[in-house]
C-alpha cells in the first residue's frame, strides 16, 4: 500500500533535467531565449495584423464550445468528432469576461488571440529545451527559431487552433519522459501527454509510439512509467467521456465518432491500397465494406455524396498518397530540409538514442497521415516538437556561439558564423516571403460585412431609441437580429447592439443532401424574424427556392467584393435588410400585373424608356426605365431594370446588358434570364411587370476564377467619376447549343425606334449611330442610357503620367 501511495502521490521533487552537455536547460534567465521569444512574438503580431477572417471553421468551433460550456448554451449545427480539451483552455476567457460584465464580444476574441500567441511562445520555449536535451543550448535555440519561422506555425499562431497547444503538451511530455526519471517526473510527463490527447485525438498516435519507445528503452527494467502513462490516459479519456455527456448528451460521443470515422477510414484506405498492390480482390471488397459501414453508422456526419451511396461505399482521398512528400518544402523550406537530411544521416551513421527515438515517432506519424484521406500541414503542428529539434540536431556541426554562456566564450570561427547566418537568413526569407504574400483575408469579407452592419446599427440607434421610448414605455430598443449564411464566419465580431443569430445549418449547404426538407422549412421560417441577413450571392443564385423567400423579405443595403483578398468563392457578399415597401429599396426582383406602367415609371422618376417588339406586334417587351445607385461600404453599384409586356411573352428571351467606358474595349457584361432566372419569359401573361436588380462590380469578368481584376475606367480612374454607357439587346439562344457551351442565336426581339431605321453610320467614338440619334455598338447592342460611376479608392491610380496598370 505504501508503494502504491508513493507511486500515485510521490513526495520527492521531480528529478532535474539537463542538456546534452550536463548544463542546466535554457530557461527564462537565458538572454538568448528572451531574444528568440521576442523575435517570434514580433512575427506572431505581424501574422495577427495581416489576418482578417478566420482561417478555418475549426477556430470558431473551439471558441463556440467554450462559450456554450460556460453559459450552458445549446450548440447548433455542430458535429461530434472534436475533443473538448482546447475548449477548456479557452473557457476561462469567457468565464472571466462574463464575471466582469464585458458586453462587447470583440475584446474577448482579442484576448483569445493573445492566448493563442502565448501558446505559440510556449511551443518555441519547449522546443528550445528539447533541442538542448538533444545536442546542447545552441541546437536548442536553433530548434526554437525553426518553429517560430515555420510556415504552418505562422499561419495559425494568432487564431485559436488546438494543434499548437497540443504540440506544447507533446513537447513538455516528451521533455519529461525522454529519459528515465523518478515517479514525479513520470507523472508530469504522462499528464502532459494525456492532455495532448484531449486537445486532438490524433495525438494518440505519437503518445502510443512514445509508450512503445519507453517499453523498448526500459526492457528488462521496471515498467512503472508505462503504468503511469496508461493511468493518465485513462483519466483523460474518462474526463472526455463526462464532457461528451455534458456537451453532446451521450457518453463518449466525440471519441466514438472519431474512432469510427478516422479508424474506419484509415482501415478502408489501407485495404484499398493493399488490394491495388497485391491485386487481391477480397481486400478491395473489404475496403468497400468498411467504408460503407462507416457511412451507415455516421449518416450525415461524413461526406454526403458517399453517405448517399453514390461512391459505392469506397472512401476517396482528397489528395494523393504522396502529397506530403510532393509539397514538403511548403512545410519545411529548403534550408530546413537540408538540416533534416543531415539529421537522418547522423542518426544512421552514429545512432543517438534520443534522435533515433524522435525519428521513429516522426516517420510513423508521417506514414499514418499519408493514408489519411484529407491531408494538410496543419496536422503536422503536434509533431513539431519532434521535427524542429531533429532539424537543429542535423546542423549541430556548424552552429556558432549564439550569445555567451556561463562557462564559455564566443567562438570566432568564421565558417561556423557564416553557416549559422546563412541558414538563419535562408530559412527566414524562404519561410516569411511566401507567408507575407499569402492571402490571409480570403474570408475577411465577412468581417468587413459585420463591421458594416455594426456601423449601420450604431447609426440607427438614436432613431430606434426614440421610437422605443414611445412604444415600449421607455425601455431600450431590442438588439438587431443578424444572421450570416456561413454561421462561423463572424463569431465574436458583433457589437453589443447586435444579436448574432446562428442558423440551424449553413445556407451554403442548401442544395446538398446534408439538409432535409424539414430543416429547410425550419430555415425558411426563421428568415422573416431577422432584421439583417448577410449572404454570399452564389448561395442565392444557385438555389431558386431559397432565393424566392429571401427576395420576398429582404432588400440590399450593402455590397462587398474584392477579388484580390477574399477569393475563396466567386461573387460578392450581400448585406440584406428587411423590406418596408419604400420606393428607394434595392430589390432582387419584384413581379406584378401592372395596369398603369406609365404611372409606375412616373412615380419612380424613370427615364430612358425603350420598347423591343416583333414587327408583327405579337411580342413586345418595354424597358420602362432603369435606376443606378452606389452601395456602401465599398462604393460598388446596384442597377435595377423595370420591364413590362403589354402583349405577354412566349419566347424564353435572354437579356443582354453591358456597361462600357468611352476610352476602352473592356466591358461589364451581365447576360441573364429575367429576375435572376426565376421568371423565364416563355410564359409571361399580358400586363406582367418585372423589376430586377443586379450588383455592379465595375470590371471585366469580375468573378472569373483564372484572371486578374480588370477595372473599367482606364484614365478616368485618375479622377473621381467614370462615365459609363448602358447597352441592351434581347436574344433567344438555341438551348441545345447552350448545353454544349455554344452561343447560337435563333431569334431576336429588335428595338422599336422612334424614327426610321436608316443605314447605320460610324460614330466618332467607335459606336454606330442612326439618323435619329440612336446609338449602337458594333455587335448590335442598343445604347439605352449613361451615368457616372464614382471611382473606388481601391482602384484609383495616381495622376503621374505613367501608363495605367492593367491586369491580364
């Protein structure tokens, strides 16, 4: 009993740790460590400065679970495959914010980012100590430098991602268990390793490999450390089981899901590859059976196409098996790869127990991760405590003295200093140059949209407060209810005046099998209760039933698009507000039977009316007029066309509309079916009036995926206004040819001109003009009006006489 008590509650202090030369490990009293940490902190702050928008949805998921746990809130639209450990690390931030009464969520996000920055510094610190354990202080400082300049580390060092703190846990656990120690040292290392599994279940693999290495190291001796590690892991798993019950409602929900998905997927992938190598058909059948079992057991938690049986139960990798090897320089830049190769050569030529141990753990992790259907260097973060010290160990022969030490003087050997400087400079340049050039704002449009909504709400608060005084007996106005199509995009970015409503599912999944009809009806029922909805345009334009409902309840008050920054999806971000029936509202489309079209045009002050009709008068479509407005916050445009047919239409016409500036051949083109393709003109009754509005991003093919941004205006962008001309044409294309992506015109609805249509004569600015003053383009489009478009700040060019820069 006494031995058991001494093992579970050891009274002696943890056995001390020393570096490879027997000196104390580098600590916070070491000037070199402080200089390194200050350098890495600077890099982290630069990364934080350049980040706009969450890099991945996982960041929000960790924060949301922490907040929900603290406040006892139900979490909507969430899977069950994540451990809860990292959320527990973040929970004190929310607990403290609630305790002191912080109403604005934004400072909480800043505090969490600072926690992540601190985790990054901890990782650098522990890697310094691991490198020192491996080959002395100099190697340790180099190991910390390699972590601080690692591209994956810099990408996620300022946003909450569990991989960095999991690496911290692995590092401290490895530090304590790398060599034999007393009972307290073993408990310290075991608890750190158990904590890493609570951060990411993936860490179970390196922990298991560490355990095997300990068994091999201590063969023939006491296996006390193995028992300690197993007990610590059992405690961690028991804690996860309880947390699963509190968070998900069932014991072991996240752990069970992870084992089925990852274990089943890995087994299926291994069997499939073995069948291809050995040509044994039964292995292929087993692989499909395992994949189908995974799909059926998890339902919509896995890929919906596969879950529906469209892949026959076979798991498909998003990247090939050798993806990590092909893209390795993106994680370990070339100087670091050289050090990596040197480390391998040193271990083969003269085995070092600690280095060999690190190599085995890394190689086994790489092999297993290569079988994973989804590959990302973010998954390498937990094994940085193995990789960085190994790379630093590979260049041990060349490191110069990096600061004085108690018993040593500076070395003045030229080649050592040159080697150290070259490796440091090469690593920093090759790692930081692509990082600084990396687009870290591809989801930043949603943060900008949230900032715009906050501004609108704050500006409207005095008016709403005055109204509330008369209607609610002096009570303050209710918070403005705002929802986003991507639920996670603006977490903790709203002002205290905004109630951020999380929809039960992302609207971007509308057309997928992940949303049942009942869930769609639930989403549609929530829309009328919202004050503001922010949505990505393709989410609406590709889902007509959703578009109908949104168009019926909302108008457009804001428009954001910047192809050079947030380019994850094509199309602008729309800020929508509830409709109130005012004439100034910017609508997607409005359809009605109009008895007095001229009165409608006069009421709205429309001009530039045009009529398009067949010669026999059987079909006529009148453009009653058009309206153009610029929209905040970026000064992009919204153009609205008002159409009316006195005869009815029976042909599915395509409406061609174009904007051009006088001095260029590029144009904004918006060929479309009426009302965003929701009202094809093949069955318009007599008297139908359709008003339709479209965003105007003043550039040629602004949403094209493989071309640069080509703004209109040329030399006019040196000033304040760009003169634009609006052109129209109405055609009927061959549907069969369109399906083959060919444009074959079958018919045209020509304009009905005011005067006789004489032969066209060239106009001085490159257009054609009829004797009555009607202007035509060279390809037969009719000019229906002109207006000035304000020059956006982002595309303005200096008036310096130099050629206008233009993207290809």
